[in-house]
């Protein structure tokens, strides 16, 4: 029985596609081990999957960590310089132990010790990208966190974009010094930056996002296959889906579809006044609303037209929405696209700025900067979507297209093919 070890870090938007792949690989008769942060142990084992903890434990339960990681300007730098690369030795140690007896390794973004483990154990491996920012194409440039003037420069063309990436590569060179030192100690030859070309696999790279966000580009890494989104809930077909809570079902039946406001699993930890402004925006519009609060308290004095709830599976609730307001995480974005509802995106950090720009470019969404998110601005953005039939029609068209994609099946087909054809070096 071939053994796959799947490695991931991040939010639920990172974990869920990994669980989807693990489930499907196991269904096909393979052994699938999920290696991720200790804080996800219960979620993984609850799915009946094998779990292996790997450091660092990037826990969303640490409010100070989340606050710094979700900083719109410096969050990515803090994540890399203070959390990922200083702990690369621990990551390597844990992954090397997890990979004993494995036949194939599968790595997400941030799992930068996987290429080292694969090289030492002579194992084939795959890299998977959950959003276009992982590929940094100069032909379809990504929106990076940072000064707005960069986004205007990017419009000039590929040559300018190559220059911007060279500057970024130089500026971030010191961040991954611990990984370079570890490679030397392990007698591995020097490699490119793991923030750029050094994270790609020579065996297989998977674009686990729809061509709606980005179609294949000429400068994507070699051996890249684009299966599309891998929706975790698709694999829950063995049992009847859980019904919505009675209070939610009653609320939905009591009036027109509500606007759903959510911030995913990471940004929700630093929501600040997002839900207060959201409730007031809904009232300005005279619309019903559902606030998915996470750990946050409900805003005071909510009218009966606005319901506050901690969490609901997006696949269940998004199809009932009139519109969706969210943070632009790729997992949330994928579910909003699949639901076929217009959306307002309020990006906080990391790939969310780029995802927001791509969703806006599709015509079914609008981007509203976090610093400018007020009751009035949110109401205006929502009114522009809800008063015009075109965004709703485009959103429905996008959902129809997504239904033709078979992300999990295609991704596991590609993994099996790579396992069977890749010679061990």
C-alpha cells in the first residue's frame, strides 16, 4: 500500500484541501498521513485520518501571533522571519521522522523543509498551491501586500514585474538564512529561495485553484497541473449532510435571503469593528444579515433582522445568501464562488489582496480596503452589487463553471501518476 505524507500549515483554508486529498487517496487504497500543526490534531483525527504533528505549531488560538501575522503590511515578513524559518530545523526533524516508510511527500506553502527531506530520503514529492500568489507569474502579476504604487508599476508589463520580483527576492534573502545553513549542514547543494522558485517540485506541482482565478501561465513551473479547487465537503457524501441548526433554518425562512458576513478562521481573530460596521451597513440598506462571528461577541442591540452566529459550514450557508462579505482567503473565496453569489471582499493580509483583485476582475465582486470599511462604504459597495443584476448573473455563471471542475479527482489522479512514473534518485 503506497504511503503518502501530506504536509500543510496555515488556516482552515489550508487544512481543508489537504484533508480532501487525504480522504480521496485513502479511498483509492493508499495510506494517507496528514502532517500539520499540533493544534489541528483533533480536526484531523476526527476525520479518521492519521495525524503527525510537525513544528512550528502556528496556532490560531494565540491572539498575539494572529494579530502580527494578519498585519496587512508586515504580516508575511513576520510569518517568515519570526515563525517559519527560525523553526526550520524542528520542521525538518519532525518531517524526516514522519517520512520514514513513505513513498511520496505532498507539500503546501510554508512546508519548506519538505524538499530537504525528499532529497535526503530519495523520495518523489509534489508541491501544491492554493492560490495564484504561490506562482508569482510576471504575465498575470499578483497583488502583493505593500505600497499601492507597486500595483500601478505592475501594469507596465512582464519586464517591470521581473524587476519587482528581483527586488523582492533580494529584500527577503536574509529571511531564509536558517534554511541555507541547514542545507549546508546536511551536505545538500544550494537551492533557490523557497519564497520563489525553490519551493517547486521537479516531479509535480498542483494548482489547486480554479482557472477562474488564474489560467495556466507560460512562466508557471515545469510539471504543473491545474486540477482546480479541492472542496473538503465534497467528500462527506457517505452520510446525509447535517441539517442547519433550527435557529438558522427559522431565520432563513422568515424573510428574504440575508447578506452573510464572515472573516474565515484567521482574520476573524482580529475582526475589531468589522461586525459592528457590518450590522450597521445592513441596517442602512434595510437588508437582513447573518453575522458569522467566530470568537467575537455580537454587536449590541441587534434587531430581529440580523442574526449573529459563531460558525456555519460555508457550503451549507452561502447558497442561502443574497451576497457575501468576506476577507478574501482562498478557501472562503472558493466557497463563495461555488455558491454563485456576488461578494464584497475586505482583504486583511497575505494572498487576500490578490484574491480580492481577481474576484473583482471577474465582475461578481468588489474590493473594499479594510481601513475604509465603514457602515456607509460597506452599504454603498453592497448596493452597487445588489441593485445591478449583472454581478448576480456573473456569479451564477461562475458557479456553473466551477461545477464542471473535478479538483479532488484530478489532483489525486496526478499524484498517482507522479508516484508511478517518478524514478527514485
